[in-house]
């Protein structure tokens, strides 16, 4: 066996949560390089992942001897292959880490955190205690305090490093020591210890600090340059009393660190090791100290230093970026090697990426510090960033890199502008006087910065030649964005804007033409830009053009573009057509605006006809049809333009109809022809028609002409048939319009806004004749409605001529409904297809008759309602329409109510509620008639029995509603029909309860009946004011009824039992709330007793919770009445209720709800103890005793909630007392801080040293607590 002194010590830095580490330990165990005990110890102390179990080693006799000596085939890896016949051994059992928070506490990060917190508390508390006597020390003595801490941490770190079980503590203390080294140098210079004999202390301290730093960095395997650089950065903290030295120190430190980075190998980015991190932290301390000594306005002097250092980091990251790894390995290469190479490449890529991010952040910070007031340094920092962008774009072209380069380059002109002398600046702004922008030369940026656009276009062309379409499109997009910004800048100077647009148009045209097959989007943008340039140039050259001139320009550009759409090809043809349409729309809008300002009476309206004319010449038939439809109406303002416009529109539409022979175009042609005919009658026949009512007759004649022409054309040809169809449809439209207009005229007539006249009657008669001409030979359902409407209008006109009223007309219309129903009866066999429409017309007549009698109230109005209802029922009897039957039944009810209400309006009395009771009685009578005579009516009239029963129920609801509405007047004025009203109420209650024995949905009727019974008692209280003595005791009365409802055997009497019991449960609290008796203690205690009895008899323990809530509420009311202001007295009943629920609730006692039961106990007990802790009366000894009692109860009863809450409150009470003690002795908190800091350091070290024992002990505690309640 080898000597122990010959053993090899290997120290690795690995992630302790990587499961692959267990596989490596398994391999070492099989090779015999490590023992099973060492694996167990390492897993318990260092690992935080689940450790797989390992079975016991199989006995040697059970394993064939050949398996251990069988030859193995050589493998290319480090380990020999497994013997094939030998069984594989499983992992040995390793104690798993404690769950959750315990595993996090013993992790390395938590230990380091405790160490750091302890060091912070010790240093801070000591500094504060020393500060109380600071004036008694000299500068050397003040510095020696910091040096002493540094030496102590160094010594303790060296001592801990010799203990193998305290390596993490040693490492943490060594890091703290190294961080204090540059702080020591800064303290030497800041405190000024170099005077007198202090230079000896400074010299000795410097040597000691150098030795400490050199030895610690050597222990951490830092390179020699890293060690000397770290010490040198500390020495640069000295001598800052000379003004030139701090800046030299900053740039010297930056150059030194940069040189250190540049000496790193080229193959990879510098790894983020602790020595390198400490060097950078020391440099950061140097920079921060300089920033603290400078004013905020002079921070820019350090911007170049930060930019240089950042550029070095970015350059290192870019150089270290790895080449792409092959996805598929060659056949002769091991797949594992390829996977390892890919993993290494990902690691290097991540490191290089974060290296670049750090450098970019430093570059950005340096630029921000110099951009305001330090243009030269800002320019140099920007040049560094721009050069790095170019270098990266050469090796790894990306869009974001190119965008960053563009953004950096855009600031160059502004920074250079700040550096130029005044004479050169005056020379550069000379063009501003040429372009008329001398007052604001900033507009020239729209021209001066345009080379950026040209440069980006050139870059896009270069990428296009390299077949990099992504970057080419991105460069072009950037050029477009910058060009747009320059155009926006140029908006303030018209001349600059013209030059900018001309340059933009030329650039876009050259770029578009350079491509073999330019995209359509590019063509249309270039075309649009050219049009905008033309318009802007015209506006700049002739700024005083009027709106009419711009309208003519729009029409001219439209004509040019539409004409070129026939001459050009491919994308330019589409572009000119699209822009031609757009210009046509613009010209139309301008023409509309011009005509609107001239009341549409202008000869310019004929200019709009050029649009459809051009479309017709270009054979764009559909567009021509749309254009003529939009432009022809603009010519209606003047007689001559109207005739010309409508005539031209008719002609162009006729040409399109001849070409296409489609119905929509023929319809437009006939429509324009009809308009032309009307215009010709109005303008060509002077003196006729001289009144507007005569136009009804003229239009009726045109209607007859259209339908006559439709009948005469027939089917001679396809075009003739289309014209015949168009005439027929225009006739239908004209007829409908005439009837609507005449309907409006009838409304005006009966509103008194016009007088009757025979011209209207003549027009209606001519319309009826035209309808007869159209539908005489071919009856159609449409004829029913057209003739029905026309006849009604004619009747209205004749009634008005005879001096009748709307009531007379209503009777006549209802009579027309009866006649129509009779006509349907006669024609039911000859024209069965017209029968439904005749029924519809009958209903429309009835509805119109009812509408006309609105505003009248008499016996006849009720009779008319009954007549319409009977008419509806008659129609429903013929058609079987259920909805109409329902409306008829509703109409009958309304008619009866109208008759009764009219009689009530004639009566006098002092009790308004009597009328509502009478109306409710009417509803009850109708209810009884439908319910009792349902079988007879169903047999005689073939009505469904179910509908009659539902109708009876509806009237019951109406009666109930009317009785409810009568409650307010009963309370205000009393009730004359007292006993009939109460009897009616009991009748309604009885009806609903009896329905609960008959209907399938019995529960609903029982609930309704019981609710009505409650309402009956409320009605009784309103009618009899003497019952006011029971106002705050109705809850007690409700408890009595609830007991009756709950315990009576209703199932024996024919009712279901459950609705009675449910209503009994809900009734008492509802009545209590609605009667405002929630503050009446006898009522509350009776309610509590009722629910307690309910819980006892029904064996439902949860009903006792209601009793508990009521008892708590009653207790609170009693405490308030006794003026007891102790908060604990109010919280105690609530907390006890929660503990009671947690103890007896069957759901919470289940195993699945242990957590809920636990938290309910925690909240309940915590509420009591925390409120007691916050009260001055109970804080201190009473709360401490109560908390100890809770802890004792938790330990005795094994209840975690009592133990946790008692412990927490006991600790809070102790802290509260300690705070009070601190108010009398202020320095005690810093003594406690030192003690706590030392304790934290000791705990962290003990965690690291005895981690396995802590885990086992805590696991035992947790297992015991887990078995508690």
C-alpha cells in the first residue's frame, strides 16, 4: 500500500446540483479510487441533489469467479468497459437532504450569506461603537482599526484553510480580506497618515498588505501579472493630494487591466475567476473614488477611460467567439467527442457573449458621461464603438450590429460640429441664405445628412451582390426610415423640402430600376413619392393657387395616370391605375367641397363626368358604372347641368349595358332614364305640376308606365328581357316609396299639420289602379300587402274628408280586418298560397286599429281591445299559431282590465288601495275561471290544457303583484276593503300551496306560498298599525313558525318535506334582518337557540356554527352597550369560535384537510395573542404567560398550531421588551449587533463543519412534528 504522504490531493470547483457528479463518484467507487464512507460523507456535506440508493454488495460466492478475470476489450475512453456477464451493482443508500427550507439553509450560498451578514454586522457595530470615541484617536489610530480587522480576517481565514471541513468559511474570509486591501490603501491616503511618524505605519502597512494580497492570490492560483496588478491598483490609491496624480492613476489602472486582458490567450474569452474579478473590483473602487472626489459636471473626464476598458472587453469577446460546430460528425469521429465539442462551444459562446455585454455597458456609460460637454472624448468613444461594430460585422454579419453602427455613425456629424472652429461653421451655413432659411439653419440637416441615405443604399446594394437578402432589406429599410426623418426635418423650410424630395425621388427611381424584377411595393412607393414631389414643387413655385386650380391639377394628374395605365406594362401599369383611381377620388372630394360651398349650383359639376367618361373609353365598365353613379348626382343643382348630367349618365350607362348585358347595369340605366324623365317633366313643362301633392299623381302615372313597359317588352331578346325586369323592379321600388310617402302624409294629416285634399285621394286611387294592372293576371303575396296598405291610406283620406277622428278610423280599420278575414275564408280554396298573407294582413289591421285608438279612454276603447283580441283568437284558430293565441288571451285580459279601470276612474273614495285590491280580485277571478274551466275550454275550443293552466298561473302572478303594489298606499292611507283584501291574500296563498300538491314542480309553489304567507303578515302589519309593538320581535315570531314548518310531518299531508324544512332554516335570519332586529338581544339569543336545537335534532353539527356566530354578535352588542373598549374582549369570542370549529368540524378532522385545520387554529389563536400583544394592558408578563400556556398546550396535546403561535408570540414579546430596554440604553443595540454577528459567523462555520449532524437532528424534529395535529 502506498504511503499517505504519497497521496494526491485534488481540489475541484463543480456545481453541487449536477446529477452527473454522482455518476463520476460511482465510477471512482468501482475503480477503488474512493471508499463508500467517503462517498457518504461527501454526499451528506456537499451535495444538494437526490442521491440514488446503492444496494449491498453481492456475496462473493454468488458471483462467478470468471466474471472478475474475463478479458475486456479496450475502449477509446478513460475507463475499461464493463464485463458483460457480471451483474451491475446499484447505488448504496445515501441519506437524502432534508426537504424544502432545510436543504436551502445548509447549501453553500446560504452559508456564504450568513458569513457575509455576520462580517457586516461585526464591522458596522464595531465602527459605530468606535465612532462614539472617534475624536480620541489620531488618524493613524483610526486607520489601525481597519488594518486590525484586515489582519484578523486574514489570520482566521488562514486558520480555517487548514481545516478540511471549513474550506467554504476560509474562502469567504479570504475574499473579504482581499476586498479590504484596496480599501486600506484608500484609507491611508484619505486619512493622511503620512505625516510625522505615520509614514512608518503606512510603509509597514503597505508591505504587510502586499504580502497578504500576494500570498492569498498565490493560494488561489492567480497569475503573476494578476498579483502585481492587484497590488499596483491598491498603490494607485496613494498620493492623491497632487492634482495631476488621480487622473494618471485612473488611466494607468485602465491601461494595466487592459494589457492584462490583451495578454490572455486568443482561443477563449477570459474566464470569470476570482482573481480576475478581484482585479476588476479594485479598478472599480479606484474609479468610484475618483468620481466621488470630482463634481458631477466633470465626470466626463473619465468617460474615455471607461470607453477604452469597455472596448478591450468587447474586443476580447469578439475574438473568443467560437466557430460553428458540425451538427453531424464524420463516420470516423466518436459521437461523444462531437457532443463534448458542442458543449464546450456553447460554454465559450456564453462567456464571450457576457464579456461583450460587459464591454458594451462600459462603452455606453463612457459615452453618456462625455456626450454633454466633452465632445472630443465622446467622439473617440464613438469611434471605438464604431470600429468594433465594423469588425464584428465583417466576421458575423447581423442586423442588430448594423443598426448599432448606423446609430453610432449618425452622431458623428453633431460631435464634429461641436469641435469645428467658428469660421468653418459660418462657411457651412452659407447655403441657408440661398434657400431662404437663414434664420434657422437646422433645416439644412434635411440635405446635409442625405449622404447617409445614399451610403445605406450603397451598403444594401453590396449585400445584395453578396446574396445576403436579409441585411440588404434591412439596410434599405434603415435608409427609408432615415430618409423619412430627414423629410420631416425639412418640413420647416419649403425649399429644403423640395430639394430633399427631388433627391429622394431620384434615389428611389434609380434603386427601383436597378433591379431586374422590381417588387410592386417598391414601384408604387416610388410612383407615390414622385407625385408628392410634383405637388410640393408646384406649391412651392406657385404658392397662391386657389382651390379650383388644385382641383384642375388633380383632374389633370388623374387623366395622365389613367392614360398611362394603357401605355405602360407590368408593375408600372398597375401603379398608374391605382394612383389614377386615388387621384380620381381626390378630385371627386375636391369637386364635392367646391360644390358644397356653392350650394351645388356650379358649372364645375360637369367636370366630374370626365371620370366615368375616361373609364368608358378605357373599357373599365364596372368602374365606369360606379363613377357615373357618384358623379351624376352632383349635377342636379342647376337645370341645365341636371339635364346634361342625367342625359349623359343615361347614355354612358346604356353603352355599358349594351356591352355587358347584365342586370345591375340595366337597373342603373333605367334609374338614370327615370330621373331624366322626371327632370324633363319638371324643367320642360312650365306650370305643371304647380303643387307638390300633384306629384303623387304624376309618379303614379310613371309607375303605371313602368309596369306597362315591363309587360310590353316581354322576352323579345335577352337585353329586352333585362330591361323588362329592370322596369318591373323600379316599379316595385317606386310603388313602395309612394306608399311610404303617403303613409307619412296620413300621419301629418291626423296630427293636424296638413288639411285633407282630393289630390292625395286621386294619387292613391291611381296607385291602386297601377297595382291592379301589375298583379291582375298574376296574383302574388306582395299584392296583398301593397293593396292592403293602399286601401287603408284611401280610407284614412276619406275619413278625414268626412270630418272623422282617429277613433273613427280605428273602428274602420278594425272593420277592414274583419273583411280581410272574411275574404281569407272565402278564398281559402281558390288561392291557398295567399291565405297566410291574408291572415297577416288581418293582424296588421288589428294592430293598426289598436295603435290608432291610443290616447282615447272610454268604454268603446275597451270593447275595441276585446274585438281585436277575438280577431286574433279567430286567426289562431284557423292557423294554429300558439304565439297568436297567447296574444289573444293577453288582449282579452287587457280589455277586461280596461273596462274595469274605466269604471274605477269614475268612482270616488278615500282609499286608493281599494282600486288595486279590486284589480287583483279581477285577476283572481280570471285565474279561477281559467283554472277551474280549463278542461271544458280545452274540449270545446281545442286549446291545449297546459296553456290554460299556465294562463291561470300568470293571472295568479298578476294578482300577487297588484297586492304587493297596494302595500305602500295601504300603509299611507289605510284599506277600506280590509277583510276582503286579507281574504283575497289568503286565497292566493292557498292557491299556491294547493298547487304544491298537484304540480310536478311542487317545491317552487311551496316556496312561493310560504313567501306569500310572509307577505300576508307584512300586509296585515301595514293594515293594522296596532301591531307595531311586534316590530323588533318578528324574528322571534319567525322562529316559532320555522319550528312549525320544520317539525310538522308534511309528507303525511301530501306535501314534500324538504321545501318546508329549507324555508324554515332560512326564515328567521331573513325576517330578523328585514325588520332591523339584528341589534335585539332576545331575538339573537332565540335564533342561536333555534339553530342549536336544529343542529342537535338533525345531527348536523355545522348548524351550530350559525349559533356560534350569533352568540359572538350578541356578545359584541352587549360589550358595546356596556362601553367596554378592550380590543381583546372583542377578539376573544371570535378566536374561541375559530378554535371550536377547528376542533369539531368533521371535514377538517379528515386527513386530507389537516393543513386547513392547522391554519384555522393558527389564525384563531394568533388573533387572540397578537391583539393581546398589541394592547398596553396585556403586553409583557400577561402575554408571556399566555404564550407559555399555548406552548405547553401544544406540547401536551401535540398540536403544532399552539406550539408555533405560542413560540412566535413569546419571541415577539421578548423583542418588544428588548426595544423598550434599548430606548433607555441606546448603545446596547450595537453590543447586541456584535454578538449577533459573531453568532452568525459561528453558526455558518458550524453548519459547514457538522452539516450531517444538523441535517439528521432537524430531520428527526420535522418527522416528529409531522405526526402531530
